[in-house]
C-alpha cells in the first residue's frame, strides 16, 4: 500500500528544501492512519489534497509558524523564566552570590540609615501650619569693626513691625529664663526646659492643644501650659487644669492648658510654657531681647516686610543710640557701625543658622551634603563590586550565552536574563538590609541622637520608594555586565577564544581605583576628624579645668548660702570655693551690649560679654593675672571695679589698662549708666567653643548665688559628694545637683564627636565593601590563571613569586587610588577645619598612614587567595585544566 505517486513527486519537487523530509514523513504517517480509519480511497483523496496545500506558495500556515517572531522578551512567561534561571545561577555560584548580596546589603543599610537621618534633619519645623509663612526676626549689625549676629530681636520689635507693615499677620515671642526648681506639694524637681511665651504662641506655632483653650490659656500672668508628658509626671492620670505649681522664685503658676509634646524635629524644646507677662521683658530696644516669630499675611512676601525695617530702625533704634552711646545715629553710622533686622524662614533655622545665642545648638547643612555623598559613594562601591564580579566572571557564562544564541535567543532576551539576576540580587540584599536596619536602629538612634522606629522605615512612601530605588539600582548595576555578556559572538564563544577582561579589564581597573579612592578619602577624613577633636580637647584653655566640681541651683539656699560655702571650705578635700556667676563652657545670657571707651581723644563703643564673680573665682579656676590685682574680699569700693581679659584690652586699645575707666551704658537710662575702673587684667582663657576666637570679657565683682565652683583634691570623689550632699540636705529639701567642669567642655563638642564617630563607622563599611569586591576579583583571577600558576610551579616558581605575581596588579591600582585620594582629601578636610578658630595641622603622616592602611588591607585581602593558589599542587591544577 503506497500513497499516490504524483502527489509524492510534487512534494519531492516543489516542497521547501529545509522541510521536505520532515513534511514527507509526517504526511506518510497520516496516510497510514487514514487508510486504517477511512479506507484507501478516502486516504488517497486526503493525501492528494494535503500535498497540494503544503506546496509553495500555498503552504502559508507552516511558513507562518516557521517565521513567527519569538515571544516578547518582557512577556509574563519570559519574566518567570528569567527569574527561575536567575535563581538557579545564584544558587550555583553561592560564593559570589554571597559577596554580592552582603556587599549590596551593607551599602543599602548605610543608605537607609543616612536617608532616615537626612529626611529627619530636613523636616525640622515643617509641621507647623503655614510654616512657609513663618519667619524668625533677628538682629544683624556691626560695632567696633566686629559683626553682631543675634538669634533674638529687641523685645518690642515684633509688635512695632506689625504696626508698621501690613504684611505681618501675627507676631509671637519666646524667652528662656534658665532652670527653675518646680515644687508640687512636697516634691521638688529641677526643670530646665521652660519657655515664657506670648498668649498667641500656640496660634502661630501650632503645637496641638489637648486641654484648655489655646487662645486664652496664657493671657493672664502666672499661667502655665504643660506638655502631655510633664503633666503625667506631676499629676498622673488626674486632670491638672486649675491646679498650681510653685515655679521657683517666680511664685505659684496656675495650669490652664495641656499641649502635645514638642516634636523632636524642632529648633527648640520646652516642656513647660509660661505666660511671658509673668517676667519682666523691658521696654528699651537695646536692653531687651526675645526670640520673635512673625507670620506673613497671605499674598505678601518677606521682601515687602523687610522694606519697613529701615524706617523702624530710624524711629526706635536711632533715639536709643543717642541714649546709650551719647552719639547721634548718623555719627554712629559714619564710624562704620550698623544696626538692622533680618528674617529667617523658620524651616531654615536648624540647618542654616549659626547666630549667637541660639535657643539650641543647630546642625549644619554641609553635614547633610557630606552624609548624602557618603551614602551614594558606599552604594556605588557595592554596585561596582557587582559589576566587577559579573564582568570578570564572563568566561564562566560565555558558553551559556553561546548556546542560548545558537538555540535562537535574541539579545534582548539575554540582556533581560542578566538584568533579572541583578534585580534579584538587589532585592535579596534589600531583604537582608531591612532586617539589619531594624536591628541597628536602637544603636543608631543613640549615636545620632534620633528617635527612629520601624514605623519610620515602613511608613508613608518610604517602603515603596525603597523598593523602586532598589529596582533602579539593580537595573543600573546589572546593565553593563548584561550588555557585555550578551554581546559575545556564539562562534567565538564555542571555539573558546573569548578571554575574560579582554573588553572590560580597563573598566574593572577604573572601578577598583574608584572604590579605593572613596575608601582612602574616608579613612583620611576619620583620622583628621579624630585628630582635631583630640586637639581641641587637649589644648590648653588658659586655666585648670580638671578637678572642678560645680554645684548648681545654690540660690535656693537663700541666706544659708554663706554658711554652706564656709562649711564646704572646711572639708579636707576642698581646696577653694567660689561663687561663680558664670563658668567656662556654661550657658548664660548675661552680657553688656554697650561699653564706651575713651582712649585719648577717641571714643569708641564695644559689645562685650560680662559676668559677676567673687574674689575666689580666679584662684579656684587657676586663671592668672597678667597685670594689676584681683578683687578684694568684702570691700564696698570693689563694686566700681572690674577685671578684663587680654582680648578686651586689645579691643579697647589699652596697652596698660590698669586704672583706665570704661562706661557701661546699662539699659539707656541715666540711673543705669555707670563708670568702672579696671583694676586687673587676666590672661585670655577659653570660655566658649574653640570654633570661636576668645572674645573680650569683663568681670564685675558680685556675689552671684546661682552656682558654686569647688577646686577639689581627692581620690575619693564619691565620698566627697556624700559629704557635700549631707551638708546640702541639712539646709534644703531641693534636689542636689552637680557636674564637673571638664565634662562640660566635652559636651560642647558633642556634634563633632557624633559626626566623627559616624564618619569612622561609614569609613569602616566602605573598606569592608571594597575588600569584599577585591576578594571576589582575586578569587576569579586566581581561578582563571590556575593553569598558568601550575605551569610556573612546574618550571620552578616559588610560592612567594606566585603570590607577588597575583598581588602586584591589585596593589598598583591601590597605589593609583592613594595618589588620587590624597589631594581630594586634603582639600575637603582643609575646608572643614576652617570652621574652627583653633585647628590642628594637616600633617603628611596622615596621608601616609591612610595609604599604608589601604595597602595593608588590600594586601591581606588578596594574599588569602594568592597564597591558597600558590600552595596548590601543580599536578592537580594542570589536571583540572
């Protein structure tokens, strides 16, 4: 039984030559089936008909199938295939997968923590309603060739500006009066975060009110609004409205409202808000101050408000210049002096304000730039690792690429495959990174001074944003390896003529150099930052700050203070006791705004800081007299004498200041103006941060009752404190509070210490990531040169020569990185040091040490793989090749 001959001849003659045999075989099988099912006659008919259909150009269906386009490379089926193959490849190469995942995870952890930090810093004071229309009014001026930049404004300035400018919708003020001893029944607590504010404060700075009426709560004197936390501390779950607290020497205050806790991301923090009318504010513009906030009327710009300032100064400041300094405002200006008001957006205060007398220490926008750059660089290092390891391992994947291309894969499919692997690695790293961030958040909060929780990480748009960012990172990091691997020609690949690195070795070298430039720069930054901190902490401050015990709030002893001081002086461990109105590294708002000095025929005015001290102050602190004498004990005439420092003598133009007189303007009234005689000049000593040069200082004689300074000499500090506390409790029920002067100096530089620790940690992470990449590259290089190493050892090469052979190329790259990183780091750290009035030198050994560390770390990383390869039996290595 044979099929029709004519139809068979037609197929043999006219069928497509590439499919002829296949078509004939299939049709013959069908013919046999038809004969058995429908009979020979019908089978012949069907055979003839199908033969005609399969002839060109009638054979369209098979052509359509043959010429059909491959599946769309981003179709769901292809995406599932990409991920499945990607997972198999990652599992197959566990070692390099671990290096990539860990490296990316470390980079992502760093980025996530820094993003949390930066976003929190940028969010300061943005939660107020109409925050974009709220400004702080500040004083800018120039006196005696020195700039004056104050964070507060004259007390009456805000209300006067509102009258003069229609653009000002509302004005509110805030003042701090220092710590107060707050008494509730028999309990006494020292409270430091107390603000005295105008009655409309909560309407301008919209902290939510929980109880009471925010517009009426602080209208009357001696009224008080507590935050939610403080209310619970004093009254538990009871309703505190209408109850009273004894606010130190200011008397009883009635509680009229409860507000929400002040958010951490604000430029001031207070737990209690008292009515400003409870304290004296003063009416003189040049002798009063308050932190003043204005809210613009909608539709007005700050420029329109600033236009009213010159008239405001002429109307109110000019007359007081005459009262204070005895000169007209025109003469004041002709001497180069100026006075005006500036306005800061409230959202700029935390990051852009470095004025004198800030409510709290602000941050600096440049640190956000630094940390943002660190985050990007560390993430870049991790991405470089992935790119390097992927391209370096191209030989291992080249045969796979060749076979895929032979079987019909198009380049888009190959690129998608490798990008899928990159994205999968990135999301595996993200999962690990999120877990690490949650574990590290408590430690990071303590280090950075923040209050982040897991809700901060997953709330709002953070999590979707992180996911999208990781997708972009995966695509970018995997793009170069994907296009390199997919570009291999299948014939060359299957012949084995593709060499790893032949097309991308220069890029890998550039990326390794980039990694170590970043790492070395961060090592140098860490060394210089720590060196500067040690410099300012160990620099001589002009007095002996060690073994000084400070007793706080001694004013609560009243008339018992003298007896308490005398008893302390009798203790064997106490060398000297002083009433100290001010101590270095402390906080005080006391200052003299106007000092009039007559030096020959020239009369000049100066803004000089001043404090009250007693006759024991200089010997207690170890401050040395340069000229003249110290104050005398209990001598009435000493009230008309002053001590000055060397900086004041230089500012006043006095070569020999002893006996010279200076006039203090006071509050501008005749009764407040006094003339003082200089009886002594002390050496310059640091009483503020070393970011600033030593300022002129006047010390008046007076028995300030705020605190006592004790020069002690004992090895049993705990026993001494117990003795002092016994004396204290015998005289008052108020809490015993103390500190040490040297610890105060350390708190001044908390910001620098925090920045230094963070940079050191991130530098360590950068080095770890760079080493992971170097380790992976060394492993790949060693594997690819296994045959060469075996041949060299057979020909007599020593282990040392093989190690040098495998290590020298990497060390050359590190050497180039050192050359590039050193000038970049020098410039960056030189600019950072300009913020300090007293700074360390940028020594050559810093850069040499960083370079040696980098070389040592790189050598240790590479040597592990090099020594392992050098010790391998050459017979085994040659057999494997």
